[in-house]
C-alpha cells in the first residue's frame, strides 16, 4: 500500500499559504519602518523577503515571530499589538510550512512514503 503525504500542498491550500506568507511579510516590513532603531530594518526586510519567496519558511517564520515581539514591545500601543498579532501568524507559518508555491517546495520537493 502506497500512501502520499503532501508536505507542500498545492491547490487552494497552497494559495492560502501563499497569501498568509505575503500578509505576514507585508506586516513585518511595515512594522520595521515604525521602530526607533533604524539598524533593525534591513534584517527584518530580509526575513520578509524570505517569507515572500518561501525560502527557509520555517526559519523565517520563527525569525518573524521574534522580530514581531521585539517591534511590538518597542512601539507599543495599538500598532504594537498589531505587530504582536502578526507575530502569531508568523509562528503559524513556522509550524505549517511554506506550501507548494515556494522555493522550499522546489528544493525539498514532495515525498512519498510507502507503508507496507
């Protein structure tokens, strides 16, 4: 018996993960411009670019969570809370993965597990 386990789903789920990656990346890039530390913008922009491309998405999602917590505590208020909530979405991305429309899917590909 051969059973397929899709680690990088395509179709509607793949498009949903792409939209989630794009929204988290846009929120991180916007929030980076609001911080008091201008040196922190470029690393956060790099994390956002990794999320857009779907490259090392689990690592980028974890970095996005750390960045969102730092930005949220730095700017405070309603915008800080918004950054923290986008950090939760970044954590979800690091748990779920990139989806089928990503560089991760191209590099690591789909896997077939044969249960016998």
